[in-house]
């Protein structure tokens, strides 16, 4: 009986061995290495949060930047973009960046003025006349000087992006002259200079988050707001307002920021490639912003029950003169360097 059991076990083992050899399971070669997985254990991920729609100058630039970073680093760096305040909103994104909860954000420079008051120079009304002037200032030595003021916050500024010139929109009352702004509640970003701008014409500035503008307009919590054509169209502000005035009284732009601790962790070669991607994106983005604002303005002109008025050059000059005290406020209460005088050397009178 004992010999029978041993013989059975040996037979089973021999049978198993034979089947294994036949099926190629025994002594099989290892699976070929999947080269697509090469470097995944060292791949660097950047989470980039912003608050506007993907089909805006900033939204498209963020996607373009992500593509270029992956391309220039040969896939070693992957940028995940989170638009429309899906990760953080404009009230908490800077704190999240400082805390390392996100690696990159793209706030409006106006929202940064509570941290860096001197950035209010870019909020001064009628400071710029053309997109070319804006490009020269934001991508040149003046832009570098402004970005260097981020150092105390342990944040590195990679560059500035441009959305375009701002215009005025209102719910019920058309705005043809600056006198028409008197008494209106106007949404603004949290910048003292922007608040002084509307106070100078007798309006009441109401700083609120960008994500709340549509609801505030719809509920008549505010009477008017300022923005670019691309934002007005992409966020559907025209659906809850009746009037738009092409005033071109200021610019809307963004600072591309990265957590400094994270930045210093990156190898120098990766840093160089990211900066190359940033420069290429910035040049592309300026052209896209101009084109997109023109296209979206044409779309706005096609909307029913939405009147668009072009402010005359004469009225714009009156508006500019009325807002002259805002420059005095900036020089007397904010200015810490010669950024304004340097900008005035570039812009045409």
C-alpha cells in the first residue's frame, strides 16, 4: 500500500512536469521589458490649478504648457491641469501653493496685490495702449523685477501671461460715460488700486471671487463688472447682463507661480526644460489671447438682447483724466520701486 501511494505521487509529479514543459510554463523566458514603463518610478508630477474655463487664454495656455513640458522632458515631467476651480479657488489657491498642497497656480496679478502691493502698478487704469506694450513689460526686465518680489513667500515666479484688455458690462444700465458708473455696485478683484479706480467715479467696488460673479450678477447683488471679452463669453456673463462697453481701461493678466521648495528639488536640467516650455508658451499665449478676445467679441455681438457700445476716444480721454487720482494714490501709498516710471518709458503717451 505504501509503495502504491509513493508511486502515485511520483506519477502525478512526472505528469505535471511533462505538461509544464509542453505548455512552455517551465523554464519559460521572462516577459519582455515594457519600455513605456521606463522611468515611471522617477516621473515627476506637477499639479497645476487655475480658476477659469479651459477655452480661455489662460486655460489654453495651461494645456499648452503641460504639452510642452512633457515633450521637452521626454515624459519625465507630467503636468496635470485642474481648471474651473476644480482643485482650489482664487481665495485659497495661494495658501495651498505655499503649503505644498499644489505645485503650481496661475492667479491674476491683481489677486496677488494683498501680498505684493507693488504689483498694483499693473492695475493702474489706462496704463497700456497696445498688446505689444503689455508683452514688452511683462516679458522683459520689469516683469522679472516684479516676479523677484515673490522670494519672501518662498514662491518662484516663472512668468506672466496676458488675457487682454478689460471692458465694462452692466445688468440694466448702459455705461456710455464715466458718469454712468456713479452709484453702481461693481465687482472687482481684491486690489486697492482697482477699488480706488471705481471710487473715483462714484461707484461702489465689491471685491468677490471670480467663481461668484455669474451668481452675483444673476441675483443683482452687483450691478456691473469689468473683464475681457474671452471671460465674458466663456463664463456666460452676457446671459445675465444686457450691456457691454468697450472701454479698454485696463489689462487682465496672470502670474505663473510654482512652489519654491518643489522647484529647488528639481534637477537643473529639468528646471531649464520647464523654463524653455514657459517661454515658448508665453509667446504663443500672447498671440492666442489677442485672437481669442477678437473671436469671442464677435460672438458676443451676435447675442440677442446684449448691447455692445464702443466708448469714443474723446470719452476714453475724459475717463482717463477722471482716474488720474488713482496714480497719485499708487505713488503716495504703494510704490516701492521705479516700476511705474520704467513702464512709462515704454508705453506711448
